[in-house]
């Protein structure tokens, strides 16, 4: 049978955000995948160059809505290094605590999405209802459900009271109980397991060579976690295990995330019980000496990377963000090859894609000779109208004022 | 398959007699927790017009203009339609003149209706006791 190409996206019911996946099929089997990005570019890096560091803290928070704390912590860590300040222990503990609570909310959200994509909507309803417990915790300690804004340069902005500590510990019990139930359902329910087992295979060698990150690479049996490999904040003091699975499919990714949830609960409990006393913040300077830094952070989706270059003023010279989703695209292309059409949403959802996080820069590259070029807005407009005419359309409609003038002249 | 249905049964029965997880929103409202970041408010009697809030606002939602030079009168406009509710203004203010209330139902038909204006006389700065502008105030 002849091969044919189907464009999935930029707008497609299976996708929550715009991305173009051009797939070549042989019957129902995917043969080739071409990922095209750039439909959701927001110019955040350019914006960061025009804002002061403290303003950028809230801008980087808005790179992603689900891992908002990841981006600000990554940015704050880097800038603190540039400012040569060390946050106090209590501040770092609270920062890490919020990070782990965020991981719980992100993994519960993903479990629900995985259930939904596999056609198991009851699972989706259960996990999202229980995620509300986590959201309430976050709201009570930071003042907001999504953008916690708990970080500042040199520590955190809010302290945790004894009463809040107790509430978190109390709700952890319920969360643990519910997660045990999800583990039972997610790994033993025959219909669900049959749907996800063996789908989206990624071998250990491929995962390594394609530089996959986060639960995607851990599900292929590789112990890769920034928290263990290059500990930041207080991760060298907290006992935890890096969860892995050997199956390398969507089932493995479910197992890794569910096991990580239990590790998170352990870490949250440890941090709350061993919260050091003292200040939560130190004074930070406004201006930053000329230097450059790379900051790494293990976001719920994988390794997050910020490069910051300072130039002696209160604004950064350059900010470069590498979100985990971008690192997972090459691996996704390999996972999709050889799968069925019906598995595409499931495999794509399994990397927990955040498309707008990964949209950084748009460069036009000529596919034929690989040349990159910059196109001005005027040229783009000209190209568009040429294309419009080529499609058999009439030239741009004349404005009403010009038409009125014509009528007046005739009369 | 029969065994699997039995495994689900206790969970199913539990949910039959459970209270619903959601509330009837417009008629029944959830209470925002203590320290919730709602709408920013200004306490004009404390403002010394240092414009630290204007400088640090990431959304450029705050604006202070002089109304009368001789009377030292100023007008502050809080563009609540641009506000991202980060409460950095509350942290930046050296005199505690900014605060956040629990107002979160901000839907209006015209975004200009979200503007909040304060016309006030600049207050003279009180002698500072502990000069720590970076400490958080919640």
C-alpha cells in the first residue's frame, strides 16, 4: 500500500496546544514523524532582557503553569549564584518543600491525563479530585493555587507556621492512601494495563543517545535525576530514591511517576519534621556583576536548564531557557515510529508535553540547503499576499473609502 | 472480568454515599485562605510616594502621577486588568502602604472598570526602626 502523509496539528482535537506533527503512514502504522514548532512563541527571552531581575522572577514563573515553581527556582538559583548570596537553610527547605508539593500535583495531573487518553475517565476524575488537596495546600502556604510566587532572591517570601505544618502532614495521610489505590489500579487493572503496556517503546540505548529527560528516560531504566546527580538546594540532605522502570513504555512511565509520588510524600514528611529554625531570606543586591551562569533543576517533567548572562546592570543581558519538553521531542519521534494511529495521543501525552514551555526562538531554515535567514515583517506580508494570489484568490480587497471615492468620481 | 468488577465494588459503593466534591458556585462560595493574594489595595495615609512598587511591578500595573505640586497631592492608579497578583508591591513597599485583599471575582464587561484610583496627600516618612526592605510581609 502506498504511504501517505497526515498533518496532525497545529490545531487538532487530540492536542491541547498548537504543534504540528506531520506523520507518514503505511496503512495504520506510523512510518515517519516530522515535528514542527513555533506556533506558540511568546518572546519571553527577549522580554526578560528588558526587565529587572525581580520582575523577571515573575516572568519566568509564567513560562509554564504546571511547573511554575521549577522555572522561578531555576532562575533564582542562577541569579543567586551571580549575586554571590547564599539563602538561609530554612528558606531553602521551604523552597524545596514547595517544589516537592508541586511535583505531587504535576504527577497526579499527569496520571489523570494518562487515564483520560487511555479511555479510563474514572481514573481522571479520581486523580483530579484528589489533586485538589495538593492545590489547597499550595494555596494556603503561598497564597495562590497556580503561580505560587514563593521565591525571591536570597530565599523565600513566606514562612510556614506550625498550624500549616500540621495541616500538610494530616492531608499527606489521605494522599498516601489514595496513591496506593492508584498504584493498585494503574498497575493491575487488566483493561488499563493492556492499553498502555508495550505502547511507545523506547530502548535504554535510544533514550541515552537522544538525551531524553525526566520520567521518560527513567522509565527506560536509566538512573538520571538532577536531584541526585548534581544536588541543588537541600537535596543532599534529604533521603530519597531515584525511581526507575525497565519496560521503557507508557506503562513504565506510569510506574515511575506513581513511585515518585511515594518518594515525594516521604520527602515532604522529612522536610516538615526537620525544618530548621532561623531566617527565610537574606538581602539581595539590585545590580549584578558581569558574569554568566547555567542553572539546572529537576522539574516534574525532567531537567530544566536556564542560562543567564549578566552585564553589571539590574537587567540580564541574556536569558536562555531549555524546558524539559524540548529535550524529549527527539525521543518522542522515535517512540511514535512503528506505532498505530490510535496510540499517538497516548504516546505524546506520556512525555507530559508542555508545548508553549518549549517554544523559544523562531528561525526560518531553508529545508533544501539548510540556510537560516531573518525575514522582516514587510517581506512576510509580501510573501503572504503572493501566496494568496497564487491560490487563485483576487488581490487584496480595496478599502471602503477608496470604493466610495470611485463612485463619487463616476457621478 | 467478574473478579475485576468485585475489586471495584467497594470504591463504587463508597462514592454512592459520598458528598459531591464540587460546590454550587454562584450560590455557595469557597472561602479564600488566610494570606490569599487577591486584589492589591493602597492605604493612602501611609504612602510616601517612593515609587518602589511602580519600579518593581512585573506587569506595569501601578502608576503614580502628581496632581498638585503645591499641595503634594498624588494620584495612584492600580490597573487591576494588568495585575498578575504576585504581591511584589506589598514586599517592595517600605511603609506597608500596599496590601492584598481576598477579592478574586474580577469579571467585568469593560477592562477599564477594573481601574482603582486613589487621590491622596503624600505622607511624611516616619523614622525607620529596622531598615530591612527585602523581608517579606504577608
